[in-house]
C-alpha cells in the first residue's frame, strides 16, 4: 500500500499545476517510487498458490468431493470460481494484445521510468517498432503500407508505431531531421490507407556526445470497412448522487455542471427522473471522438439540438456509455445493465466529498464477479477538502488491495499516466484512478485523453472467430415503432445482414419462431450488417409476437433449445444462514433476469457464506436460453452469489415441426 505521505504528495500535485513541471531528476525519482510500489503490491497480493506454487489442500478436497456427485465437473477445477472472483494469477502486472511500449510494458505505469531497453517487438498484435523511415524506395514503401494494414487489422482499426526504437527494443532515438522525415513517410503510409495519425507522446533521449535524440509514439487509426466507427461500451457505476449522470452529461455535451444538476438533464429518460434527480433506468449516452481526440459535442456541431446521428457521422471512435442507477432500490436494473449490456469496461464514480459507501463496494464486487475491468473517477473535487479527497483515495486503495481482490491502484496525475493506462490495455489487475470535477472541469481533460486511447477488449483473432460462429443476438430492449417491432441489443456472435431469417425465442412453450430482419440501425444510423460485438437495433418482420427482454435471435443452424432447469457451480458471497432447497433468488445470466428456485444442491444440505457447491436451479416464470459456461449472479435481499453454468437441461419445443422445418 502507498505510504500516506506519498499519496498526499500525489494528490497535492493533482491540484497544483506547477507541480507537473518536474525536473527530470525529480520525475525519475518519482517513477522509481511508483515502480517500487507496484512491485511491492504485486508481492503483497500474490495468492498463496503463486507464493508456494502448490494447490491448497482444501480446494483439492472440495473438487474431489463435488466430483463424486457431479460427472460434468470431472474436468473442471475451482479455477472457474477463482476466475469469477478475479483471483487468477494477477500477481504479475500483465499487459495483453495491444500495448503501448513507450508507455512502458516493462517501465511500469509512467513514461519516465522507461528503461533504455524495451521488450523486443511483439510478432503479433498492433505494435510496430521502426528505427527510422527515411525516404524508403518504392518497393519498401509498398511493404511498409501492407505491414501497417496488417497491424491495423490486428488492433481492430488502431495501431501503435514506436519511431526511433529498434526491433530488439533499444531506444536509439532519431535526430530532429530524421524524425521529421520518418513522420513524413508515416503520414504518406497512413494516407494511402485512409488512416489518421496522432502523435501521442515524444521522448527525448540524451546521447553519448550530449546530442539529444527523439523517439515518438504514434497512434494510427482507421475505421474498419465494416464499421462506421470503433465502438466501446462503458458502464457507469457508483452510489446514488455521486455525479454519474452529471459526469456523462458534461463529457457528452461539452458544458459544465452548475452543482445543482443542470448537466444531467439530457441524460435522463423519464420525467420522474428529472423531478427526483435520480436515475432509475438504463440510459445510453454517446460520446464521439474525431481522429485527433477532440470530443464531438455541441461545440463542434454549432447546434444545441445535435443528435446521435451527428456524433456518429463525425466520429471515428464512439463510446457508448451505459448510465446506471446508484440507488439501492434500482439495483436489479443496475445489475441487468452490467450483466446484459456486456460492457467492455466500467467506470466507478465515487464522490470525494462523501467517500466510499457500501454501494461503492457492492458495485465493485459486481464488476469483479462479471470480470469487467474497472476505472475509478473520484468526482466533486471542487467541494471536497484535500483531506476528504485523500481519505477517499486511501479507502479506495485499501478496498482494491485487500486480500482476495489484489488490484493495483494507479493514480492518474498527468497526461502520460492517462495515455499509459489507456493505451496499454492494462490487465484487470491495474485500476486507474482519476480525480475530477464536473463543475470546474478539473481532471476531465485527462479522462478524455484516457478514453480516446482506450481500446476495445477483443483481439482481431477473437473477433474473427466470433464472427464465424452461428449468430446470437440478445434482446435488451423492445420498441413498437409504427406498428412494427424493433429490438435493441447486442450481437454476441456471428454476423447479421438485412433480410436474414433468424429464430426468435424462447416463447413460453419453449419454441423459437422464424422472423426476418428488416432494417438495421447502429447508433441510430442505418446500416446493412452487424458483426459480433456490436450493438444494434433490428426491426423484425414475422407473425404477431409478444417479446420481452432476455429473448434471443438465433441463427437457424444453431438449433437453440430453451431450458427451465440448469446446473451451476456457485459460490455464496453472503447469506445470513444457509441456502437450501426451495430458496428463491433473482438470477442474472447475460441479459437473462428471472427468479429461479434452488431445486437441489449436490452433496450438501445447504450452502453458507463462502461455501461453494453445485446447484440445480429452475426458472419460475418462463423458459430461457442459457449456455454452458455462462457467468451467473444471483441475489435476494442481502444474499448474493456468483457462479458458472455447467449443465443445461434442454426442453423439447412444442412446435418442433416448424422449428425443424425451417432448419432444413
Ligand atoms: N459540486 C459538484 N457537484 C456535482 C459534481 N458532479 C455532480 N454534482 C452534483 O451532484 C448531484 C447529483 O448528481 P447526479 O449526476 O444526479 O448523481 P448520480 O450519481 O447520477 O445519482 P443517481 O442517478 O441517483 O445514481 C447533482 O446536483 C449534481 O449537480 C461535481 O463534480 N461537483
Ligand atoms: Mg444518475
């Protein structure tokens, strides 16, 4: 954990712009300190398994014990639950796929602790090292362009070029003239592909003879052909009244708040929300960036009634914020938003003034159970005293680093930190913490910078694999527009084209009925195709249907089967006594939310807090489409638990003829 005096210094620096102008010496010293702290945190929070490299006896016993009753569990270990808990090997700070090496894979979280030797250039992924690109001949230029195209594909439309760096990772740097010539070539290459360039950082390296040389980190961005823009989904969590809706209002509209709720008005969906000031539903807010990282808001469109269509048409990157409710009485809706909308990241908003609340911890645990990486924004810094801000950060750090959670908090103090945290696609164990005010605008520039470079959490290979699978569209919203039905949701697998026939269900009798896809809209803009990982609205043509959230549209070849009964490997996170047969809870599996009853617990009479067991559930209201391996959350009052579906007991559809008739 950070020493108090050190964290205080960090916080003071946030509010004193002069402090940002460190001398090199001071910066190096500070970065060494951060590096040391990260190492220390890794050591402190390494799991016992990591430390001893042995499997704990009790876990072995548990597995064997459950295995006796449950053949489906033979090949599984408690690793599943560990994964659900986020307890997998997080001892090492790991960086996946897209890494910004100048930002420092080995250097740690801040630019100044960059060693002269970087990791050697990764073969795969979207990072390319180039020592220099001075006047390449025609052949080499062509090769460079196709290489850039490949790197862009690897990064789903984004690539990072490290100029002045050898393939082995040594930062040699370039003279000013060489750097300018290299940048000129890079610009030509990007132009050829219709991509844009943004220099996100430059680094000065002092040479042996006192001559300074420079290395540059450049973000190359090209919107893939099948997409209008690069899209990220970010859920916004946090206790009630901490300023979530306000923050989104300020980020997306470009106008600051007055401290009395003016900025949140556009974020609300219902009149009663405007009256009470509390979010009660799930509201989607778009934030668009142009190629240079400028936010597309009303200041760009010169009109106050600009809409999502304007944002989409002018942006190359779109962030779809999911504003969720902080009030306890809307918790079910909040869990649905987090579980059903499959966000890539979650922003946890904490008020510096009121500090960490029980709901803050509740939301953190939810994100952890669903394996959604967290970014923390400490708001209301304008009305909180430095002591209150310090206490809030201290409490957050304490919570994040507690045994069993093992996250590494990283306070974002300057632009370098923001870019490093954003572009490195840090693994789940690092949690960036921003301090901001929606009234004064403090800290928002850093937050926007971070969001601009934050990548989607899926590699190109993963995306391509998902696209080849049979389609599955999960329905999160149903609208009736001019007598036709429109469903909004997420395509989790496959590709859906206009005019395609898909199976809609499950209906109450467990059947799926064929429907045709009419028009398709993404972010309110019409298009012809949706790919895996994208959210969209689809108009449906078919017989008179009663639709509900939680239904799916499946490709015919996937032959979907609904279920009432399913078995899940679960862990009880909290229960006042024990969970037994007959216990009822709201179960969340992706966008499925329904009350289910415990029909049996294998090998046990009841599960107490922290107990693990294999439980058979039955949906009470209607059948659902549930897949093996899906994550599950259940709650009832203060009782909560997590789990993974390990077996689904499929029902025979009533209209089997129609179903198979279509399939043939
Ligand atoms: N002074 C100050 N006030 C803020 C700031 N951010 C939000 N507020 C105020 O805090 C109040 C609550 O803001 P909301 O955005 O509605 O809070 P919320 O987190 O969305 O609350 P729920 O929807 O109930 O979960 C409003 O009156 C805002 O004007 C800030 O940075 N500084
Ligand atoms: Mg709100």
